[in-house]
């Protein structure tokens, strides 16, 4: 086999390992940032300080609201929104991975062809990459 293939394989494996190390570091840093953010926001709230400047930066309390359906009540929530005149904020979606799996199944059934009723309504492309596993 061509030495260039082995060199590229070694470089790819090394970079994937380096990426994994960085991802672990990012995960640790994210946890530390979240902890410090909570400590600082608690201290600012306790001191009744909404904003301050230090070393050329302004720090301020920022509040964001997150909402999601109560466990097991997504359909009921959607129905309630529609029944009360807020159906325009409800959208139907299809998960990209689910759609890709469905298309793959349909192509397996139909000789590698997307069914005609769907073909002009979806965009498909394949990405070829090299997998690496230990062993």
C-alpha cells in the first residue's frame, strides 16, 4: 500500500485524538464557567448590584426564560395553544437524523431511488469519511 495513505491515516488519527482531548478540556472549562457564573450572579444579587465595570469590561445580571412542555404533555400543550388562538407559534418538524434514516430505508426498498412522491421535496447528499476504531 502507498506510504501516503499510511501517513494520512496517522495524521487523521492523531488529529482526532487531539480533538478529543480539547473537547474534554472544553467540557471542564464549561463546567467551571457555569460554576463561577452562578457564584458571581448570586453575589451580585445579594449585594443588589445589577451591573459594574472592572478592567474595561461591564458585568451585568442577565435573565433568560426557558420553557418546554411538561413531561408527557407536549401534545396537550400544543392543543391548548391552538385552542386559545396561538396555533401560529406551533410548527411541525422532522428530526434530520430520522429523515435520513427514513430515506435510507426507502432507498433500500426502491433500488437506491427516493420514492417519486418525495424525491422533489427533499435534498440528499452523502459525505464519505474515514472511521477509526481501536483494535
